[in-house]
C-alpha cells in the first residue's frame, strides 16, 4: 500500500463523449426544466404564502479575507492529505441516498447551500454550467440545501431527491396566483407519505413527501412506460426499507463513507461511466467509483476520486497503473497528483485552478 505520485506537465485530448452521455443530458435537461418551474414557484411561495412548514433563514456566512494569490498545496498522501468526509454532511448525504433504489447505477449530489452561499465557489463553477443552478432565483438556499439526481444505466428513470422544506400545497397556491395550471393535482396517500401527480405546461411530474425535510420527484421513464408516480413510489419504498436501496451494496457504502465532502459528488456503479477519465474508465475488476470536487480556497479546488475493487491487491495494481500512465480528465492532465491503495480502494487526489472547475465538473457529470 505504497504512495504513488506523478507529475505530468503535458496535455492530451480525449475523444468525444459517447451517445449514452448525450442521452442522459437530454433526459436530465427535460426534467430540470420542469423542476426549475417548481422551484421558482416554491421560492415565491416562501416569500408570499404562509407555508405549512417553515424553516429558519440560513444565515449568511462571514467569509474570511482571501489573499489575492493563495499558495497551491502540495499533493501527497501524508496524514490528513485526503480528508475523511465531514460527519454531519455524510449523515445527511447517506439519508438522501437511502431513497435511491438498488437497480440504479449512478447518483449525483449537489450541495446547493455551499454553491449558493459561497461567492468564490459561484465564481469558479459558473452556476449556469449546472443547468438548474442558473435558473434558481436569489435566496433559493432557504428552500433547498441540496439535490440528489439518480438514474439507471440507460439514463432512464431519473429521480431527484430534494433536501429542504418544499411546501407543495403552498406551491399550488402560488401557481394559481400566477395563472399557471398544475392540472388540478390532489395528494394521494402512500403509507405515511403523500404523492402529488402534477402537469406543468404539459410536462408530467410527480412529487412525494418523505419527511419534513426531504421530498422525491420524477417525470417518469419513457422506456417501459413507467409512470412518474410509480418511480416516486419506488424511491419511497427504498426510503422506508421495504425495497433494497443503492447504499445496501457494500461497495457503494464503502465509497460514500470514504469520499471527502465536496460541493459536487458523483457516484457510479461502473468505472465505464467515468468515460472521459483515463485510465479510471478502463480499470478491470472495478466494483464502483466516486468523485468529489472540494473547495479549498478562492484559487484552488481538490478533486478526489475513489475506485473500489473486490480485493486489496487489485487496488495496489491500479495505483501502479495510474502512476505509470498518469491521469487525464477530459482534455485536462493534472500537473501534479497523488495516488495510493487504501485496502480495496484506489484513492486519487489532485488540485486544479478555479478556472478549471467548471470543465472538470462537466467531465464528471455531464450536465452542461
């Protein structure tokens, strides 16, 4: 389990994304268009309508002065160089991911509170590149703290799990006040939950309440004709432990529990899903991979990549391969990185300039 470091000053181009990624982007874009309308209405509802459940306003953080040029840290795997995830954030992320059914193969978490509250992060990531983010009105962090988007390997069955108090009844009142018809939805009971079947300007959308701070939504799946309501019910079954969830996979749980917290997190059951990250995408015996983009200072972000294997020796072999071949993320080849085996996990960490963050995120999750 040695430490592997490599410096590669050159850059090389990578081929165009596969058709599957284009299909996923189209599916996500269609869903996010409807979800954006909902969130805009939800924000208006928090401002103009008395909600059934209110949240305390999120205080604006006081940012410490940042030097004009921050020193770039040295990438190494000494003590503390790849931090463990923040315990509180990990607990909340695990709660959100518990609603992802076991048959799903990829999940994305956006920390909206960090994205919207930190000007340095906003400047670096360029929120428009995340699709939904640029459409959200100021103050939406008072509605949602985070989002998890999950789908199957065919890009179908997209569900969005929302972290925050989204008051559906108040949303309907606001929509009516703006002259927007939501199809006259009525809540249907599903065990201890409620599900709304909504029509937004011809776009079908179902939303189910999980608890006081979590909800799940979907637009349905064109493959197999699975309705939006059925997909929401499937997620609620996973939340309630009636059906198996993604986190019950020990390899997935190991990745989530080790991945450092970041403003963006991506989780894949197959390394092939990291199609623009070489040589990660072609590693044999891969049992799943995860990545996070971590804010360090106004000039520097850290990218953390974990790959799970069935046995410890395979991770060491993969670390040696990364040392030999270097790492490329799309057209970006990190100038300095560190890689090592941690038991059955391959851990890779490198730093990027703020100007490269949007490119790296798009390579990881392809929402642009």
